[in-house]
């Protein structure tokens, strides 16, 4: 394969990562903005469009990533580095989490239409928090793994010591936010202008 073809594949891979990371962060922030403000029909439609865009990004990430793996390793598992195995694990986790968002988070938001996210009981918020944590961690881990030359030659010990505490910290933070954030004041929900 010619170098320019590899560069095109790498460019598609980076574009898919940027698209997935950007839209996921945007979606997370939009959902959080509804903690005290009602979830509207228009906003739900936007959430579904963004979620579909994340699936497109994941599809492109898989296709371009597998193409790059094929070029670099010929799919010889003996040549896979710990970093490559971790990348595959992270993208698999992202894909499963995206399915979980579609199956659990989106229906939960649809049931909240007209009410704020904070109206959910704390235990339900705590059940949804790990889904957000996996999304945040996985997209940031994919970015770190894809951009770091230092991690390229890292062994499993170093990778585990870096990524496991980061994952635990993100899960803990999202759980604390879900648990400690006060519910909105009772009363009629405000009309959403967005």
C-alpha cells in the first residue's frame, strides 16, 4: 500500500476520533444542562441525531483502525503491542457503551420529557453515572492512546497503572455528582426555549 493511502486512512481515523469525542462531549454537556431545566421534544430529537453521529464516528473508527492494523501488522496477533490491545479494548468498550446509551439512557431521557434530569431519583442517577463515566474515560483514553508516542512502547504494567486509576477517578466523580447534586425545587417545570 502506498504511503499516501496510509495517510488517508490515518486521516479518516483521526477525523472519526475527533467527531466521536467532540459529539460525545457535546451530548454529555447538553444532557447535564438539563439537570434543572426540562427535557423538551426538540432536545430529545437533537440527542438522537447526536447519538447517531457517534455511531457513524465509531463505524469509521473501526473501519479505519482495522485497515491500519492490517497494514502495520498483517493481523499477526504476535505483533500486537499492549497499546494496540488496549486501543482495541477501549474502542470495543466505546461501542458497547454507545449501545447501552441507546438502550438505557435515551429511553430514560424520553420518559423525562417535560421534567428536568434532576427529577430522577438519586439511585437512578447513580445507575446512569457509570455509563457517562465509561463514555468520558473511553473517548479520552482513545485520544491519549492515539496521540502519545510515549505510550507506544509502554508495557502492560505502565498502561494499567496509568489508565486504571484514571478510570476509577472518573467513575467516582460521576457517581459523586449523581449522588450529591440536589434535585430541582418542586413545582411546575419551566418552559424550555431551546
